[in-house]
């Protein structure tokens, strides 16, 4: 049924979100983990909440490529194609 399919999709989404969070916490530098956390994944874009504008600038300017490479190494470029950072 359609509702069963939708339920499974939501379950898969939650599972992949949890997996991203686990890899994030294990593979990112502790200072990045302390100030930034994944907030969700949609259509190849991983949304990341950063706790303040100073860290937002630091991460976007100096660490975006490294973060993306580590996540793509774990999940592939299809699942995580882009990063979107925001204060939250």
C-alpha cells in the first residue's frame, strides 16, 4: 500500500539521518562537532546548523571542502552532494 511505502521512506530517512549524525560525530574535528550538527538531509543536500556566525564563517571558509570529502567518503556523492550551513 502507499501508506506502507511512505512509512518505510520515513523510516529510511530517519535511519540515514541517524547514520549521518553518527559518522559526523566520529569523523569531524571535536571543535567542529561542538559548534555544528547535521539537521537533515534532502535531495542530496545535507543541512547543518551552526551555533554562531563566527563558526559559520570559519567552517564555510576553511572546512567546507574537508567536511564534504569526509561525508562523501562515508556515504557517496549521490547521497551527499552539497552542504548547506545555517545558524540554528
